[in-house]
C-alpha cells in the first residue's frame, strides 16, 4: 500500500468526524455531543466484542466511530493498514434494523465487496434478514455482491478506497 494513502484516509475520516460537529446553535451542539458519546460507547463495545468473540486483532486497523446525520445512525469504520479490508457497520441498527448482513453496510476485501443498496433497505424499513441478497446488496459498483459472485479479479486496496469514498460521501450527506 502506498504510504500516501494512509494520511489521506486519516484526513478524510477526521474531516468527516469534524464535519458532524459544526452546528450553529447550542441545543444542536449538545445533541451532537450526546450522539457522539453514544456512538463512541457503541464503537468501544463493538471493538471489545470483536476482540473477545471473533479474535480480531486491532494492531493493523484504523478505527473511527461517528454519528452520521445522513443515516441517523452510529457508524463504525474499520480500515486495515496493511492488506485489503474495509468495513462500515451500522452500530445503532438504524439502517439495518433486523441485523441483516450483521449490520455491515460495506464489506470490501480481496474477495470482492458487499455494499448495501440504501434505497432497497429503506424500502423494506431496514428489515432485510430474510430477503435475498441480490435484492439489497451489490458490489458497490452495481454488479452482484461478492456473497453471490466472486469478482473476476481480486479487489485491491484501491478498489476498496473507491467504495469507502463513495460511502463517506453518503455518510456526510
């Protein structure tokens, strides 16, 4: 992975976190701080659960948890520093309300990507657990999700970066 990618991702993520706090009135700022605290608590709980239940090692992961006003959700972002893996998760179950896809909005790795189609999920009020994947997931580029079809070639970190940028534009609103 090129050295220049890591700082760019950190800047984008830090900008996203900062972008959610630029409110004009005190009440809105207090609400934002409460949302940020709740999301931080959910993020910390998720990391601890991932460490203990799944044995996930966070030495090689950048992690950010934030409130997305666009989704009205606590969003948890994990990016591996070395390798190919990006995940965005809906921690507050505001988008994926029934636990469909383990609340993962984007899962991108060398094996391809599973990206939630927000319009399809919203049309089902976030309840997609028993809905076929092809109806609410794609590869982030309009093709079938990796869950249903392995891509012709392994995804690179650059492929996952494109999807991350797409999702960040949605999260920022």
